[in-house]
C-alpha cells in the first residue's frame, strides 16, 4: 500500500481529533513497512518494526488510532487486553493465542475478498444448477438413423427454448415462491470439540479439523423456496471456486508482513510499581511470555507455522500508577517509540461532536431521521454539551470522549422514547435545553448516572 505518512495522518484526522504526535508516530511506523519491503533483499530481514507504546488516559483515541490504521492499510488487526493473560493467576490465556487469533482474522479477511471476486461466477453456476433441477435435460438416446437424429435435435432445441424461458422467469422473480427439495450441508456436531484434548484446543485445533478428510460432510434433504435454494447453491459454488490453500497462504503472508497487534492495558502487567492488582508473579511472567512473541518467534497455528518478526505491536496503557519503566528492560527495548496522548479539552469535545465522519451529532441525526424527524443542534448547545462533559470528567472518573456518549444519550432520552410521533416533524436542541436538562446534576455533583 503506497500511502505517504502525510496522507495517513490526513485519513486519521477524519476520525480522530487531536493527538498529532501519536498519529505521526503510527504513520511513520506504517510507511516504514512499505519502505522495508522495497529495501535491498539482504537487509529486508534485518529491519525490525517500530513498535509503539501509546500512553494516555482512557477515551482519548488510543484504540481508535490503531484500528483506523489497520483499516487504512487493509492489514490483519487484533485488539487484546494484556490483563487477559493474568485472569486465572499466572496461567491465564496462552500468549501465543493472540497470534492464532490474528491468523484466524486474516484468513477470514482474505476469504471475504476472494468470495467477493467470485460472486458473479458463483451466481451463474448456481443459476445453471437450479435450472437443471427445475428442468432436467432430456435423456441421451443413441440415434442411428437420420430421422432419430432430427428428432433428437428438435428435442434439444425445444429444451433450450424452455430453459431460456424458465431462466427469464427465474431472474424476474416469478418463481421465487415455488418450493423445491434440495440437499443442504449439515453443520458438524459440537460433540467432537467438547471431547478434544486441552493441548490441541489451545493450538486452535479440534478433532473435527484433524479427521475432516476422513469424515465427509453430511447433507440433509430440505424443502426450500426457489429464492432460498438459489442462495444455498450460490454459497456451495462459491466454496468450490475458492482455493483455501491459496487463501491461507495469502493470509499468513499478510500476518507476517503487515499484521498489527494492539496490546491494551499493558500497564496492568507492569512490575512492582503496578500496585497490588494481581499476583506479581503473574505480571512478571506474562511480560516474559510476551517477550519472545514481540522479539520474533515461530508460532504453531492450525494453518501452519507463522513468524512474528515483522508483526507491528502497538501497546497502550493509562500508566496512572505504574510507569513504562516498570516493565522489564527487555520488553521496554522492544517498544522503542513512546507517545504520550493528551487529555481532551472542552474545545476537543466540540470538534469530536461535529468534525469526524462518524461524529456523534451525525449519528444521532441519522437515527432520528429514520423516524421522519429532522433534528438540529445549535452551536450553543454543542458548546454546552462539551462543557458539561469536561466538568463531569474533572469531577469524577475521566473517561475521555466516552463521556459524550453518556451525555448525548441522557440529553436525547425523552425524544428517542417519544418517537415516532405524527405531530413531531422537527426538533431543535438549544443551549438552554441542555442547561435545563443537566443543571441539577452538575450543581448537586450527583454524577452517579453519568459514570460508566
């Protein structure tokens, strides 16, 4: 993907307000992947990814930056909380499972692309198959005489004419309600997965996968409408047209060359400075388990061996109690770039409400328009919403931009409940309305209903 760092930042600006330093760092890291792939071959393997730690409170855009970056690059992406690996004491979840999950996600992504490419061909084949069921071809009879040959030709011409008539009826939807019987594949029983050994299950395999070739897929005869049968047949033809070996090969290549792992809550596994949240052995042990994955190792997955050397790891954490220096030195060294994200101001909240493509004001406007009602927000109302969000964040837990969701939901609660209403066609939210809705709450500092 040939996209410059400036273009990457411009795209991120459409969805994320502020945090210019973080955007700049991730843009350079992404572009460096393209640069590595075009570097001399003897150096290509030596160039390591620029892993990043994003430091900042919740709700300031850490996850959104990583997610949008992955979409922009069309890269396999997975978000996982580091604390997941400590939930059951030291054991928790196997750290290698993040790579397996990333490969699963990549396989699904590549398969979806392949499915899209063969849809047209699959639709044609499904249509032909359905026409064969509705109008079976005439039986082949050995014709020795000229008269028999002429009769066979006439039969074939009549059959083709009828087939084309039926095809036009099928395409126009005239046959959609007609019922036919069709053999439909049956999902494999979950019993095989239940009894699978834990070791195999941890690798992302189950006995059904291992015995698949020896256990042919079962089919069940069902009565379906023509429209339903066409969908089933198209799905079957799609499966036949897709080479899964090619899909897996491409997916593994994408994971190894452009995969992104977003490791959230990394401060929760920091060392002694992390306080008493969980056993120390757990935190230190998880860091040591993570180290080889981030340094670069081979992970066994159900699709084969996957190298993690060039996967980009973006870690994040609030680091309220622990500090990045509380991580073990080896792990710190694997995250050479550290970016501190800023807390959001009232001005940032105003921009978040209106500027991004998925801005909250646009979302609620679209939701209410589905009821035939036009809603508008005055500049004063938007300013007041941003001001209240800032005040509530200061007086209680600072949850960043997520506070706007709570306030918008409470502000529009009565309107959303009353709709649809034939008498209401327009609605205007003013500064006075926002103040009246929230004045008692702010004055009394009773913020319980606004704490997520």
